[in-house]
């Protein structure tokens, strides 16, 4: 009698599961019930209807509009290959370079593995100045595949939003910060809109350096497929905000002005990026040098020898800091131009705004606020020299320094 009651209860549970598993429009279907064969009693019964997750999630009838057009490129994942070149590892899409990875062989092979298994037909990149986040589509719809990178974070679709933190725009939910978009609020708004439009509930990262992944991309996963939402903890959230790799530059009397990126001096290198030579620290490009390989290598040596820990951009100017302070040694190999920071003035210069020194043009500025911010920034850090390696901006890099 006990066996018969167990069998009857088991059959009722199966029948109830087959009826309740109908997904709502636009929501991911639940994982199908899986029962080991050894547990099922050998009695005649009507098998439940199979409930298998589709490869592509059907979007809602009314898709949320994106604030900006998508930057879409057709993609055939079968053409992706990881290859070694004279300057490092690349992911190639047929004859075209899909991604330069420098010396990160593992990241190149991981990108190929994940995309081949997910099989997107379109690839979308968000990022005005640099790729902030990417995602794949298949026929304009989000993909749901079991394959995922080794580093996955869950996104809470209910609380995901754009927020301002330490002078930069981020994409976050109640639990954590997911994307740092720097000064580009439009990138953050586009990323949040894409998450809501396609139901992306996972963020994957590929690369050896967790703080600066080689590629970060959105995808959709069934509930329970890894990446569980972490518990919200105020202290953990505050620590994450303090450890951001990209923040605004705090300037007294101005607030946050420009953008500061933490770099690793030992990882600064000269490498090819398409037809150009660039100097970069991980994924962060510090300067472009066109075809001038020797000049790029010289610039990389100057930056590494200076042991700079932060790279900053503000009002069209670039400079380096060492643990938040101005470097006190100007490299001998750079071309330097001295100026008196106490004599700087912000004002009109011809038909544009500029920073001048005793009437001599020093820096261009977009408007009065930017010109005044530059003057305060220069005086705050005590800069008195403008250095350059090569011929910036197209074939070199310039930076402010403290020579005396």
C-alpha cells in the first residue's frame, strides 16, 4: 500500500509540473524537470509533454526602445579562430581581425570557444570611446545557450539602472556595480536599455586580469544556470565603489573633473592595433603612434620607468600620477615646455576658449568652464611642464609633469 501511494503522489507531481511550466510572454521558460531513470517506477503511465528551453528567447511583442542605434556587425561564429601573430594573439573572423589580445593566449581561445557555442549571427558593441560591453543576437533576438565564460555575474533585472559614482557613470543593480562607463552617460543608458530590451540577466568576462577583462559581454541564461544574485551588503557595495579602476579626478573648487584610470606600470607595452602602433596598459590605450614603432616603444619605456600608477584625461589634456600625486621627475628623453602655473589664465583666445600664460597660448578648451577647470587642475597638482613623446595627437603622446 505504501508503494502504491508513493507512485500515485509521484504521478500527481509530474502532471502538475507539466501544466504549470508555461512561460509568460517575454519571460525565460523554467528548466525542464529531470528525473533519474532509476527512480521512475515501471508502471504504465502517460508521459508528460517535453518542456525544452528554446535556443532563442522570443522577445515581448512591444520591445523597449533603445535610446541610440545599435552598432551591429554580422558575425559567423564558425569563422572565428585564435591565431598567433608577430605582435601577439588575435581572434580573427575570416580575414578580418575581431579582437587583439596582446599576449593573452587564454583569452583569445576562450572568446572563440564561447562564441562558437553560443552561435550569434549579429554582434553589438556599446562604447563611444572604447568597448564598454558587447552582446550577441540571433535574428535580432537574445540567445540562451548553456555555454558561458568562466567568470559570470548575475544581473537583477528588477533593479538594474544608471548611477553616478565618484565622477563616472556606472550600470548597477541593488547588489553591485556591473559596468563602468567613465564619463559617457550615453553608454550606460544604452547598456541598461539593452539589458531590459533583451532580458540579459548575466554578464560574462573573458581575460586573465579580472580588473580589466579582455572582453565583457551580456547574455541571457535560464534561472539557476549559475551566477546567483549576491546578497546586498552596504559595506561590500561601498568597498566596490572605492575600488573602481576608472573614476573622476577630484579637484578642489571644481569637484570631479576629467577621468582617472588606474594602470599597472609593469603591464605597459607597445603593440599593434590594426595598422597603428599603440602604447597600452592591458585594455587601456594610453597613446597612438601610427606606424612609428620605435617611438611607441620609447613611450612605453618612459611610462614604465616613471612607475606611473594613474593615467588621466581632462579637458583635452593627459597626464600621469603616482599614487594620486604629480610625478616629480621629467624624463630626459621627452620634449618639455616649461610654464608658470601662477600666470595661467582662462579666457577667449581668437574665436575659441583657451588657457594662456602671460598672453601666450598654452591649452585649448571647449568652453569657459573647461578652461577654468584646467587652470585649477594644473595649480592643484603643481604641473609646470608639458612633455611629449613623438608628434601627438596622431603619432605620439603628451602629458603634464612637475619639473621643479
